[in-house]
C-alpha cells in the first residue's frame, strides 16, 4: 500500500487471530453484532470467517494475512455472496485494508450498489 506521496505505508505483520481480534474490537465499539465460528474445522468448508450485523446491514468477511490465499470452497462462498450484493456485503480483508475496514464499519447505510465490492483473486 502506498500513500499519496508514493512512500510505502507500514503494515504490521499480524496473525489472522490478531487481525480478527482487532476487527471484532472495532465492530463492538461501533455497535455491530458479530459471529465467528469457534472451530471452523467443524463448520461448512469455505464459510467466511466473520459475520457482522448492524441494521440495516449484514457483512460477510473473509480474513487473510498478507500472504493468505482463498481455498476453492472459500471462492465458492465468495462468488455466491457477491451475487447477493443487493442484500449483503462481502469483503476479503487483509491488515493493509484497515482504513477501508474502518470506513465500512463506520458507514451507517449499505454501500451504494454501483460501488465495486472488495474482491481479490488470490492465488
């Protein structure tokens, strides 16, 4: 990530657990309800890491560290949820996305449907 002046912005190395903790803390402060499966190994494969709700919005978020990648099952969930964009929001968030995470959680209304969703093709 670069700043407007072209200099690289420092992105701390976080574990996915630390990153999840930061997002859950911010969501709680901003009045969101959130759900994260206790043990994803016993859940449906590919289901997003985090579900957040604050009326009238519902967000599904897959979290990855900077070197992370999506499994085929995660890509399937991603495709289906992106197709539901009039009813839900889907994001693939990494630590470098913190400013966008803050914006998404601070926004009181769903994003306009003409805006692109944050979706990356991860190899």
